[in-house]
């Protein structure tokens, strides 16, 4: 089961300064794709290959995300990533894990709500707009 959430371990790690989301000087974050058989949720602490999607033109571990530097407004700190495209893939996925490659630390789990199948076509992951009530990651 894939439960969309911010990972519990991330909440403590961000307070300890273990994640740097700055666009040009921050850590490297990746988005890995998973099938509906994956077991991901609040207790996910690290990237795992268990339940990870596989297929043509998809590399285990996923793809590198481009950070959008954190900002704050209206008492909320927030940040996100640029949209990401998995080009010309053949695979089926139901969710994703965003993780920090420095220390292999999980950030959040995404559930797409349904399985998505692509056959020799692009899979685009579109993040919500940057804003204090919309960004993919927020601290209120």
C-alpha cells in the first residue's frame, strides 16, 4: 500500500539540518517510481528497491529533481521541485518516493491515486504551484 505523506523521519531530520533544498548548492534529491505493490508510508525512512517500478528507459533509484529554494510567507515555510519527465518509458507505476541521496533519507511519499501505464512515451510528474498553501512541502 502506498500512503501519501511526509515521512516521519524527515520531520526530525529537517529540524537537525540534514536536508538542504537550496537550488544551486543543496543536496541531490531524487524521485523513484513504485508499483501498487509497494509498501510506502509515514514510516518509510530510506529509499528502497522493494516494489520499485521497472521498465524500458527507467533506472532504479529514479531521476534527479531540481530543487526550488525554500521561501516563506504567511507564517509558512515552503518549497518544491521543478516538474520532472521520465522520457520514452515503458512501465506501470502507482506512486513515488522523494528522497535525499545524501544519507539515503526519505522525504515524502506520493500516491498517484491510480496506476499509470506508459508505453514508449513520456511520464511527466507535475508538482503543485509554489505557494504557502500549495507547495509539495510546507511547514506551518
